[in-house]
C-alpha cells in the first residue's frame, strides 16, 4: 500500500490455463503479470491491467510474492514500492528471483533486480523482502534445489541495492534457519531510526527441518534477526505445532504482530488461519527451535558434508562396553537423516550395520528405516510380537523381505548386518550365518531403484511415517542403538566382522554414514 495515497496495489500472475476447463497441464500456457488497485481498503478493485514489461524476454514461468510487498522509507528511493517474484527461463533450464518496483504509488511498474541460476543447483524462489536500515533490500527466498536434500540450507538470501534495482551478488545459503521447503515471510518490526527500538526483523515459516513439502511443513514459528538478517536466532515463538504451509506477517494498527497461515489436519494446506499476539507475548513464549544433532563421522571425500542426524524427542546418550550409545524411550525419541544425496543407495548394492539392545515383548522396533516416494524403502526392524528380526527392500517391483527367527529381545547387545547384493538380500546377527531372500528377477535398474530423485530420508529408531499413525500405533524403538553405518557396497563376511569388531577402516570409499553417538550438539 502507498503510504501517501492509501492506494493498494495487487500484483498477480496467471495464464489461460486457469480458465481452460480441460486443463491437461500448465505446459503451453503463457504466464502474464497483472495489476489491480483499490482505493477503499480492498472493498472494491479496478479492472485488471496486464503488465508485460514485468516479464523479461525468454522467461517461461513468472510469478509474484506470494507474500506482501514493501515501501522504502529511506534514501534516494524513499517511497518506492517493491514486490518480489520468481521466474524460469532458458527453456526451463534456469530460474531465479526478481523485484518489481514502482515510483508512483503503484500506478506503473518496472522490472528491477534479477537473479538467475541453473536449475541443476540451488536457486531462489518465492522470495520475501524487507528494507534494511541502510536503505537496501534484504531478500530471503526458498531454496528450490532439485535434490530437495539440503539439511540446513532450505533458505537463500541476497541483498538488493540501488533501491532494489540490482542485486549486490548471487543468492547464498542462510545458516541456522531450520525449515522445510516452504514460503516464509519477512517483517520489519523495529528500526532504531524509526521508533528508537533495537533493529529487529521477523521471519515466519515452518521450523521442522526436512525435505518434504507435505510431511515436514510443521511447527510454524516466528524467528528474529537483530542484525538485519546477517544471523537468525534459533530461539523463536511457536505459532502452531501441527502441519502448516505458507504464512505471511503484518503489523496490526495496535502494534501487535499478525500472521495468516495455511493449515489443515493431515496436510499443511487447505484452510487459512489467522493469529495475533503482542511483542511481549511473543518474547515471553520463545523457545529453542533448533533440534540437536549427533555427528556423522565417516571418512569424507573432499567437499563432502557430514550426514549429521537430527535428534527428536529426548533421545539421550547411553553406554555400550564403556563407550557411548544412543538411548530411545519408545515414546517420541528418534533420529532423522534429512535426505542427504550421498545416502541414496538407488539400484546399487548396499549394507546397513548397527548394534542394538532391547527387551520389548510387543510391537515393532525399527532400527533403521529409509523411505522415499512411491513406497520405496529399506528397513531393519525387530518384531517381538512376531518373534522375528526383519529386513525389507521395497521398489517398483514390490517388497522383498528376509527374516531371522528371533527378535533378539533379551536385553543384550547384538550386531545386525543387512545387505543387498544384486537381487539377493542377506540378514545376519552376531556373525552367524545369514538368512537370504531373492528379489524378483528381470526387473530393470529403474524398477529396483530405492531412492529416485525426490524426497528421501532415513530414520533411526522409528518408521518415517509414524507421525501420521494413530496414538498407540506409532512404531518407535525402545532400547539402545550404537555404531550405525551405511555402505554403498555389499560387505563381505570378513568386512562385516571387522565392522563388528569396531574397525574404522572398512570400505571407507563406500562408507556414507557412521553414527557413533559420541555427542549431541
């Protein structure tokens, strides 16, 4: 809204796809940006006017928001309206963010700063903006990297200079702003040069770290930066612990903070809710939002990041043979490995090893459970109710299982080795002869692919979809686990014995995960 005239401008994008009853897909329908105005607080609106100048030559998809815009209050571009957006280009091979600017209260618009990157890597989408106290524009955007597998890098940021006319540099990753892939909203709450209070930016968005736009859009929270977006506090105010999607922040006339957000029962969108709270209430309800981690210590290739596990519930460090292990209470404790690309076993051979100890007499006790799209998974779990230890692999050609005739629920430590070699599955405990099973023959590599390029994560001590299970049905491990490893090769019996003996020099070029549970940080 223009502060001088009160004119509200709504920029939006659409295509004829929206009006085609058949609507087979969006492909082939050109997107266009439009503008409408209201002079009576949104009660009535002007006719829609196309804005072709806001779509650069060669762009395919073009969009606005989806959050609010801002009006600059400082510097030579004082009064300028800025609305963020995103686009694709190069035949859908590149994508990025842009700023739309108006210097006449929203009557006319031009294209300002543009950032573009290859869609093979990280690129910004659905940006949100706030003015910094030095008159620049801080832009925080969703990271739309195609693998969806970042752990702490779901947000990107850049600085708009020249009143939003250009970007000072490319978008870079935002640290310590745990979230899932989702739109988030920025809001200037205080500026020392305006209200005399310490500079404070707010950000709203899901605070559950994870790759899934459906499962991990949870725990909507408001977080703060006191240095113009350079760093973000890991403490914040939880607005909703349930599934929540997009959100947008505003300051209400009485100074309270308002937030509109998507939510529903089993999905993060479907309804729009609104909440409001004072700054004092928001500050008083602050809590630590960052989940603790436990380190992955496998030998890493140059430039390879660790697959550190996110600790949920209250999992605590315990002991094994004088060393350290991880204890799970069977109520809400589990670990997540958030979709790391190096953990994708795909159609290759692999081996999972772990030490486990439990004394459960009923239910299912998941040790390791990896889950991707379309039901593809692998798992190792004890089933005391059935009296077996089970290893499974699920692909497009169905699920293959291999079992041992014991749940090993004697309260003693046991070492399990689960291997896939070509079409053969092997499950062994404590170095004894392995049980085997054979996957269906004749399947293509793609049909045997466990982890296609899509959402994928590994749970330690839980079935991945357990949060959607009814109370009392959730599958959670109750006991202690240690030395969980994943190799992208089928270990030999001798190599498996070396792992059991504690060797750290087994197939190090194929080892992709080693959770020794030496600490929680």
